[in-house]
C-alpha cells in the first residue's frame, strides 16, 4: 500500500503537527521551564529554527532521488551492510520513542484521570490501538487527524483563554531567563530534537514530491512549535516560573485552574479526550514508521506482518522503567543525548556519502 | 476487522464487575470544606464537612414528609501529622470513600498559620483530588468551631456560601479574594507574598462602633457589630513566605486591594471638608489598574505607584451642594488626601512591621533584570523594607447619583 | 339426559384418540421427485424403507436436481421453440404452467376475424393484466381484422403491424422468453400456422396510488413518494427531471423469479466509471430472488460488515432527483417503494430536502440542531456514565449532590440502570411498530406511566437517567437516514460500555476506533467522510447551508463531468442593466 496512497498537503501537515504536539501535553514543558526559566518561549523559538534547518537537511537528501524515501536512499548510498545498520538504528529509534511515549502517556493518565487502574490495562489499550491505527493505514490516520483537528484546536484555545483571569504578564520577566547560554543553546537543543522530520522522510512517498516535503515539514514544524511557544508563555504568566517547574503535567495543571463562574470549573477531564487522541495518533504513527522502515530495509512488500512483533517490543520496552521519574529521566536522556544521532548525524553521513558518490563516479549506477 | 472490535467489546463487558476505579455516586462521601487546626504535639487536627446528599436532594426537591430533620452536613475531625493522612484516617469511621473533589474551601486557623504552612500546603498541592481553585480562609477562632457554627440560612450548603462569598467580596473590598493556587504560588515566590481573608464568628454585639468615621470597616473579622451570631469575612492575614506575620483590618484591606488593582467596588465615609462634624459618603471604583514603576539602580529601590479612583457621591447628609464644581474639587482633594495617607500608612506598616511585600511591587521590579540569576542575587525580599515608596492618587468624581443638586434645608 | 350420561361416560372412560395422520415432512423428498420423471421406479414412501435405495435415491436425485431447476426449462427440447401447429403450442403452455392445476393462467381460444379466419389463442395471467387493454386487444383482433396475407411465416408480423393495437409488442419464438414476459403481465398470442408468437404489453395489476411519504416527511417541498410499480417510479422521476440526458438502463436480477432493476443517471453529469461500476455490480449478482431494495443494497455495498450504511435509501423522488442532478446514480427495483442512490457520504445521509426548500438561515439552523442531536444520540449516555462514575469533579457540586441524593435508594449500579432504561426504550420503539392502531394510544399511556413515573417512584431508576434516555432517544429520531439512525443507536451501546469501564479514556478509545474505521470506509469509490475526510470542495452545503445563489459548483467528490451548476450570479434580476433573467438554469 505504500506509495500508492497520496494525500494532500493539509492532511500531511495536520498529521505531523498533531504528532509533534503530543509532547506538550506531558512533562516536556516542565523540563524546558527548568532549563530556561521564564524565557522558555525563546528556547522554543530557537528550537523551531533548528527544526526547520533539519527539514532543509532532509530535503537535500531526498531531492536528488524523488520517489524514494530515506530507507531506500540509505540502502542505495551506503551499500547493503551499512545501509541496513543505519535503517535498523532508525527503526529502533522510532520504537524507543513509541515505547517511552506509551509509558509516559499512560502514567499521565493514571495520575490525572484513572488513579486505580493498573497500568498494564492502559499500556495494552494504547498498543492495541496503535496496531489498529497502523493496520488500517496511513490514509485513515491522516484523515482522522484532519477531521479532529478543529476540535483539538478549539479545546486548546478554550483552555488557554479560560485561564485568562489569572494571567499576569509581569511574570515573563526577567526576559532572558536563566541566561542566554541556557536559554538559546541548551533550551534550543532540547526542544529542537523532533522525530517528526525523520518520520516524514520515511513516509515521503505519500507526498507529491520532495518540494512538497519541504513545504509540509516546515509548515508542520511552524505550527507545532507555535503551540509549544504559546503554551510556555501561558504557563509562565499563569503560574510564575518558580512554581511552574514543580508540576509533573503543566498542561493538566492549567486545565485545573479554569474557574469561570460556579458552573464551569474543574473541566479538566474534557481535555483528557483531546490529549488521549493525540497520544494515540502519535504512537500509531511512530509504530507505522518503524514498521515501514523495517519493511523497506528488508525489501518486503507489505509492512503489516511486522506490526505485531514490533508492538510487542514496544510494549516490553514501555514496562522497563521502574517508576515515573525514571521514565521521565529516560525520556530526557533520549531526547538530549541519543536523538541527535538518528535525526541529524546519520542523515548528514548519508548526505555526504551520496554527494561524494555522485561526484566521484558519474558512471556508477545510482 | 469488525469481528475483532466486537470481540474486544464483549471481553470488556465481562470485566465490568468492579472495574478499576469506577466509583458510584453513592459510594462516595463528598467533603465540602476542609479545616486545619493545631493539634497536640506535631499533629494537626483536620476537620471535614461532609455533605449528606439525601437531605440536600430532599430539600431541593421539596419532597419527603416531616419527621426529624437530618442535618445536611456532618462535621468530622481527627488528628494526624498531615492533612492528607487525616483525610485518610477519617475513612475508618465512615462507610463511604471520602473524596476531596468538591472541597471548595480550606479554612486554616490562625495559630497554625503563624507557625508556617509550608508542610501542609505541599501535600494539598500534590494530591490530585484537591482543587487549585478552592478558596483559602484564615480563621481567627479554631477552624472546627467556625465550621460547626457557620450555618448560613440562605444556602443549602456552605460550599455554595464560600463560593458566593467571593462574589460579595467584590462589593466591599474589605477582604481579598484568594484561591489556593494564588496562595501557594505566593508562598514560593519572591516578588509577591500571599494574603488570605480572615473569617470569624461574630463576637461583638452592638457595643462598639468604628473608631473614626473614615475607617469604615476598621475591624478584624468577628469584631464587627451584628445582631446575628453568624460568620464574618473581613480583613486579611499577611504572610511572609509561608508564615503568617500579622493581620489587616477591613479598612486597611481596602487600600491593599486598591494598590494591587483588585478593588472592584467599595464604600468610604469621609469627614465633610466644608461642614464641620458631618460626613460624606462615597462609593469607590477603580478606573484602571495602578501604574507602578520600580527602579532598582540605587541602593534603596524606589517605588512609585499611581492609583486611579473614581468615586461617586452616595450620601451628603450635610446638605452641601457638592455637585457644584468648586466644591467638588474640594471634596476630591479631601478624598485623595485620605486615600493617599492611608495607603502610605499601610505600605509603611508592611515595610516595618511585616517586612513583606504583599502588593506585588516585586513583580514590577523584575523588569529591570535580564536573567533570573541577577534577580535572585538582588534579593527583593530583603531590599523591600528599605524601599522608598511614593504614592499618587488620581481621583475624579464621575457621577453624583440621581441627584444633581442638593438644596439646603432651612436651618 | 341420555346424552348427558353418554358424555360423562365418554369423559370418564379412557378412549383412544382417533388416529389422524399428522403431516410429517418426510426425509426422502428426493424420491418423490424422482417418481415424477418418466422411466424411474417409484420408491416407497415410508421412512427408512430400503436403506440402500434411499441412499441411491438421494444420489440420483442430486444429479437430477440440476436438470429440474429453472422456470421455463421444461427439459424436452421440442417445446423450446414455438411450433406452427397451434395444438402443440397449447400443450407446451399447459405443461409449462401446470394447467389445469394452476388456475392463475388463462388460455383463451378465439378466431382472428380475417378472411379466411385463423385460429389463435391468448395466454395471460389473471390479475396481472388490465381488463380494458385485453378487451380492446381482442376486439381489434376478432372484430376489426381485415385482409391479411396467407403466407404463414409473415402472418405473425402482419398481425403485429396491422392489427395489434398494443403499446409495446414484440415477436418472440422461444418459450423461455415468452413465459418470462407472460409472468410479468404481458399477453402472448399464438397464431395457427405461425412459427412465432406475439407478446403484447398489457400490464395492469392492483397497486397503491401515489401517496405522501410515510417515513420521510417534511413540512415544505413536494409530498410524493415512490410506489411499488417500477414504471410509475421512473415516471415520477422523469416528471421532475425532464431531460433527454436522463438514461434508464434495465438489468434483470434473480434466477428463480426475475426482477427488473432500473439504473438511472444523467449521462452528461455522472462519471462514466461510476455508472459502469454500478452496472457491473448489479448484473453480477447471482441469487434466487430479490424482493426489496434493501436486499439489493446489501448485495452491492462495499463493506457489508461495517455498521454505517453506504448508500442513500429514500422514498422521495425529489431527493433522488436532486442527487441525480449532482451526478449520482439511482437504482430502483420493481416491487419496492424505496430507491437507492450511490455514492453516499455520511454528511449527505444527514441532509433532508427540508433545508434546501427553506431559506438558508433556517436551513443552517436546522443543520446545526441536527448535528448537535447527532452527537447527543451518540455520546450522551457514555459521557454521563463516565462523568458520574469516574470524574465526579466535573459535575457542579449542587447537581452532583442532587444526583447522589436521588440515587441513594436505587438498588442498581448506574450502568445497570442505564442499560435497563435503554433496553426498555428499544422495546417501546419496537413494539410501537406492531401495535394495532386501535389500542395503540392506550398502550402509549401505559408505557409512559410504567416506564416513567412508576419506575421512578418505586426507586428502580433515578429520574436523571430517565431524562437522559428520553433525550437520547429523541435525538436519535432526528437522524434522517433510517439505517444511519440504527448505526448510531448501536454505537451508543459501545460508548456506554466503554464509558462505564474506563471513563473518559474509554470514550476516547471508542472515538478513536470509530473515527479510524469510518474514515477508511468507502462508498462506491468515494471516501465516506468527504468532504472533510479528504478535503475536497464541499459545494457550500455540508454543515452550513449557504444561500442558494452561492452554491454554484457541484460537490467535487463525485467527480461529475460538469462542475458548474450556475453562473456567477444566478439571480438575473439582480443585475442592474436589465440583462434579463432566464440564464443558466433550465426549467
């Protein structure tokens, strides 16, 4: 089914944006706030710039070979063995993201909504739904994303505007937060490590060409990071960055503060619907990308048989952390240290090798 | 594919029995208000007011015959080191699971507040059932006494009363409106310290009255004369970080609200500037939030605040025609003078007696720094008591009510 | 007295009941059939007579069975074609129809009044032909015939050309075709000396007149509905779409008895691929018979296992006409007053004609109301359960205490309460269809009393649940498409269970699954959730209904051949320099 589905720009952008937005519902803003202080929004903007640069990098990789995704290009440029290794690294990166994400999302749900449910129920539910989503296909996922996007958007807007009585713009100062090094360099690096661009490079066959790839990813990054920026700002001006760092789930805490009269209060459970949906889409999409990558590596015609084993691996991976703080630590370690390898370093290598190959041998096939 | 979905549904249906976390409404006991007192040793005494739904539904629906009237609320109390452990212990006596989901008010007694609330607030913030939008009240008597004796006759439950009271605060501005989230943030912040409204049961009878005419509301909670022995919400408790350091009367709280920009509506009585011995009544509204500028370049920070007040004439028993332009100017100057003096006195009191910046001047001072490190090094909490404060009152009487001209009576 | 004693004695003493051979459907039905065909030995009728022969009989019967199947296929080859000898033809007809046992068929001998007279006979099915047509036919044949040529091979066509005043007449020579036509109400005329027979169209059986629609009522707009007669239905459509570009193609389905299916489309609007696909699916059905369009729908739809219906199932010709004008294809079955229109999207299943006939403001308002009730019918029980069981903090305190107080005396858990009320509502709905109208209103009062008042007073259910279930039921009635309403009611149960098991998270899971499954559904090549699924041009008429002069283009997802409905400004009178009206739209 891959390569035959094409969907329009709107759907692709929305799909990638929703997948990118998933992390703002969890603990990520807290880490950003801890690093940058009240200037978290500046870090977020820096991260946006870095992500767009990343999109450019991938664009240059994909441009010379339209109709092929990064898996094929890796195989082609680096030869069989190195290409396979690279692709397996990509696939395991996706799997790790899926596993950690499932775990943190389920933990978040237990903390907030379902305190007495055993976590295995939630994990199983997530993984099963991810399998269902990837099984039905990318087209359905993109369309569902497009369908529910207005609701998600209005929910977030409602939330952010609902706490407006508590805004205090003074809290945004001091402007540079914890110092320019922390804000721009470290903060930018943390927020700029996104998996969506690599993901888009895997599903690029469903776009209408590499130019569309650039447009889609840059737009998706813009939108996703705008959400992050706006949320960081609202967090700071509502809580004050001192206490905002204390919350495990800053978004949920914002939702808890809504008090518009006697009737409309404590409506945070509605947001569970929104963020549950986004979490499911993200895990489904990541699982799909992992399966697709592996299918491309081993040149299988269909990725569907790979779904069940990969889901099992993801499930096992999600149970590994002992408790919630160590899960969060694993996640930040993944983001800070490991993520740059598959999203930037390896593609750079691919780019250089493919350029060298082209330059050195025009009579070489490929 | 559809078969899989159906099968999954059926399997789930089987596990409906005691499914995790589902709690029927009649398996829960809802706590509507939470009270904290000092207990023996290191413990606190936690008091919980639990709603009795049968009675409340019966009252609302108007059904049911006579017979003995059940109480709509049950007050239970126990002793434990932390509020949440008290909460858990109560379950020993109750047949239903206690839930804090609808606890709208936290009432903390003064002596506990003076010792420092940091420990207890932490557990309240971490627990998922507590609301960040609950109201905090500091009670001058013991919290358990207050909660037991607080019987509003217009409402079915005190929960509603606590919420509605926050509305009435806006009418007189003699007490601040503080929700738990603001309070908690204040205990941890360096630029604005928290306050909380005082509550008490009426102690006084009609014995005394206000000391000076312009100190309307110059009482602490419970001291205002009233004929019904009900609860009073009046005045404010001042905190420094998480310890309570003093109280403000209702009158002073009015100026506190003015300086923080949270005064919606208030009343004031001033001595008549033209006619001796008489008074004039005005109602106050705040036109815009006060403009505050803080400069930190010198050793002592300099704060300049400008408040914008718009009074309206309410009562002129002396018969002087204040609607006239010249006399209105005199009245305005008098009011501005009184307000300015009172504000300065209040600020001085916070600087010397309390050493705590409850107005939030610190948040304006943050603008002068670039990084959080610098702000931290400056240590506003220490610098504030030495600050020079300059207060300006910008006042203009806008309306005079239904009367445009007061014709003097024949004396 | 004597009688009485006799009666008593008869009761007191035991008497064997008179033996009456009850009807037993015997095992060896095959043997009976075999006995009919010539040349085989009749077997015994008793059960388990001779074991070996019974088995043999079954085996032989199975091989014979294939030969016996099918109407009109009488086995002998010399009855296959019309013969020139009249008596042979009559014998063949009698054999095929089983005369004189089968009393529906009438054979009428007469003489054609030519010079010299020619013997002939008519065959028709009583009740299916119109008496007036038949009499006129016979009158012209018997009384008004003039000179015709004596050449036998030409006599049938001569009669056809000159004497036969029927509106449709054909010349046939195969018994199979003749019998098929007679089965449908035509009259067959056999003429002595002619190797061909004439078949004249004389259909005229009893049917309903055209009435108001029973299930799809609107306040404004035309009030006609389809009836069971195929020709009348196509005529109703032709009356609205008076265009030569409206094509009707006839396809026959059903092996045991044939029904006609009319596939109608606008040849200059509908996508030819779509039409081809529809015809391919309909003609490839191999089945005994089809009585209703609903059965036809189930044979040709894309995903028969999905809960959502993928076609429009409507009884209003004005709706069908508006769909045809968009470029869709209509399928009408003879004998069914409902028509199918494909392809269908969920949004168009939620439209009625009412919004188009009213002004756009009212139309948009109606649409919003219907959208809201769609969500209510789907989600309300689930959300209530999730909120009350898991997320009590969402409910305002006073409301929660009222609910809790009312539930104090109810013995059932909330889920059981809800399910009980839902099932009883479904019971009421189902029983209401079948109550004789005479006692209908009484039962209605009793039902309302029992379910509503008494159950609450007896503390079996709490009043909140009664209200919720009633509102949900009402909301589900507001969905125009009957099948979609069913689908929504079924989904509601899933949401109920998921909400009771996992709270809002359960609702999210169920929503995710449903959205995934619905967006991957296709109806005749068109994604089910266009135009929001894939984003295509909506045509101004999806949720909001734009003013009718702004709906200039046809919806894109059907791929019509011509996109533009109306020019830039369809209201000619608005143009200031009096260019005049009457542009763009045909009348």
